[in-house]
C-alpha cells in the first residue's frame, strides 16, 4: 500500500505534529513498511490452525487465603524506616 505525502500530513495534523520534509519522507517509508507487514500477516494462511485465545492453556489459579503467623517480627522490622507498636509506620495518605 502506497502512503501519500498528504496522508502523512493528515496523520501529523491529527497528532498535532509539525514535521520537516525529512521526517515526512522517513515516516512515509516507515508507515509503508508497517502496512506491508500488516498486509502480510493479514494474508497468512490460518485455515488449518486451531482457534486460541492466549499463548498457552493455563488459567488463573487462586489459592486459599490463609492467615499465617510470622514468628520473627524483629528481623522483619529492623529495616523499617519507622515503626510503631510492632508495625511499619507510614506517612498518612489522604
């Protein structure tokens, strides 16, 4: 597919871009490459392929939410910049 100078300028106008002549030529070639690749992908033979939603068959695996007691709180809190009542103390967030 051939991209015209006017189409490049129209796209640049939509994106509120000011392009130089060199950029217009460069972007024209790049857009032609992108559209050519998209056309190649669009015309790829897919009749014999299975329909897939993702790249693998894995699904979300949820674990049971369980409370676990952490025994070594002092070691956990030793790197805390601020602590209060055996907990991390953070700035108030509103």
